[in-house]
C-alpha cells in the first residue's frame, strides 16, 4: 500500500491482463488514472518507436521506473509525469477522467463512487 492509502493500480484488476483490464467496482480514482496513464504511455512509446529504456534516457529516469508505471506497479509521481510528457511531447495524464464521457468510458458512476464529485457532471448524461 502507498502512503496515500491506495494500492498500485494493477492490484484493482477484476479481469483481463494489464493494461487491457476491467477494474473492480471498489477501485479508487487514482487507479483509474494509473490505468489510463499506463495505456497512454505504452501507446506513445509505440508511436515514437521508443523502448522504455529510450524514453527513460530522454526523460532522465530509470528504465525500471518507466516499466513500473506501464505495468501499473506504482503510482506515478508528478516529477516523473512531467519528465515523461516533456520527453514524449505528449499529454499522458488523463485530464478527462472526471468528464461525463469518461464516466461512460470507464463504466463508473463517479458521483456515486466519489461523493466529492457531486455536482461536477451535467444532469442527463453526455451532451446534456
């Protein structure tokens, strides 16, 4: 368990193989962010044809740290995120996680699961 109280993202897998997984109903928002970030990082590496080692060198990180983020074994830190986004010139953090479209995408009623989000979403669903 991390100091924030949440386990690493991969610990919340209900089915599938990381990162093509379905997360458990009790999954915290941080794990959804970790899953999306891992998928985006893996996709960005394919697009630019870099390995974890390649992006690690360009970002000033260790390759094991990059592989750990992709595998969902650790929550990414802000400095690591900034270095990766800078090296890849790509947004990795899921800024849309609290958007209504993200509710549909992740199959989670965020207002019900995370009371602090009450009132953040328009009523009537997407496009309302």
